[in-house]
């Protein structure tokens, strides 16, 4: 499929409200529960994501090193983890893109939502939510990834019948 026939995907800012159907935004902000600990030296932003390891799973922590993607970028595939959630927390101080679609049947290109995540925002994809693999921008970027290790198949991938295209990062 040529880039000219791809469905244009609009980028929007990553907010807790807009991302709620897909999981949680992980960020330190006044909208989340927070309190002072460590004799007043530290502010704890508490319980930011529902990390779900699924049946017979355990939570693991990894580092993913993403190579930068160039824009315009053609979205040709999506994946989901049917047994557990998957959280991404940026470590490199760079913005990145998040492409998601609701859990359930494989999405059509019209179902895709694209968010620009700031350097200080992570995401937790809820169990079964369709998402594109890591979309680092600008430079090689490291992410702490919290997800599942355990028995059972936990990654479904699909090719989109019609591709989507992200022309730029501006919301």
C-alpha cells in the first residue's frame, strides 16, 4: 500500500482522560494521589497504574531500547497482550508516540488513536488493548517496561488491512 493511500492519523496530547479507555497514564501530577514521605524529603505519587500479571503470571521489569522512527511513519500492524497489562516508562527524556485501539476484535485503521507522550509520561496498556510497538522519536530511547512472564500465549499481532500514516507529531 502506498503512503498516499494510507489513512491520515491525527496526533493528540496524551492526557489521563483521553487515554483512560486504553489504560493509565503514569505521571507525577496534582491529579493523582500523592503525599510526602521520607521525613519530608520525598513526594510519593502513589498507585499510578493497575499492573495486571494475569493468571499464572508474575510481574517482571525490563528495559526496552527503541530505535528512533522517522515521520511520516506508516502504521501497518498492531499487537495486544491478551493475558496481562504492559507499562512503558521513559528513561531518556524524549517524547514518543503511542498508537492504541480498543481491546476486542482486531481494529480497523479508523479505530486507531495516536498520542504524543511527553518525556515525563509513561503509559500502562490495559489487558487486551491493541497498541503499536514502541515508537521512539528523535533518538535511541530506553524505557522501563513492566509486564508479564508466565505460561500461555501473551502476544497477538495483526497486519492492518488499510495502513495509517502519522505525518507529524503536532497535536
